C-alpha cells in the first residue's frame, strides 16, 4: 500500500497544475481549488485503483476531476432551483453583450450539446488529443472524431457572423 501512496503522490504532484487549470476553465478561480481538493480526497480513497502506467494514472485523475465537476454542477443546479423556488420566480436579467470574440467563442461553445462542448474544451482548453479526450469521456475514438467534426461545423456556423 505504501508503494501505491508514493505513486499517487507523484501522480498528483505532476498532474495538479493541469487539473487545477481544467477545473478553473469550467468553474472559475474561486471554486477550482476546492474541487481540486475534493478530487485529491477521492483519489486517496481509491488509491488501490491507481493505474501503474503514469499516463493512465494522469487520465485516471482527470476522470476523477470530471466526476467531481459533475457532482459540483448537480449541486449548483439544486441550489439555483431552491433559490428560484424561494424567490417565487426565476430571475430574468438580460445578459450584457459580449465585449470580445473570446466571449463569443465561449458562448458558442456553451450553446453546443454538453458532450460536444466538453469534447471541444478538452481538446482546445486542456490540450488533450482526441484519443485522450475520448478515453476520458468513455467513448470510442471514432465517435470522438465524428462528434468533434460536428462540433467544429456547428461552431463555424455560429461564429460565422463574428469572424466575417
């Protein structure tokens, strides 16, 4: 068990900056450190499941981070739903127009189907290959390639007016 702990410590030291960046891009700078901590706690609880290969261990940690992120998102949705019920109505504030093309791109990615948006984020924000992103999402490589092509086409159409 001590060997597993040493391998996990090394894997966490190596992957923590990338994991933190992954989480920051999805939830912002305030919540990301807490989610990284939760990811580490889960990894320690599951240390016996740590893959021997360093790259697989890295992807295993990203998988745990993704699960932590999904749990966080579910909790956020529940909190917002409760707040809406307490207020008696949903807030309907108009969003301000985006200030730059970066905001337009983030908005366009946000309007994609969730699985397509996540694939685009993994490839472009987290610098994963399609094969790595497919593994993390638990889908075949060929499916990831097809989804990625569909996402690029949808983004091309959505951003046509912005970049023209």
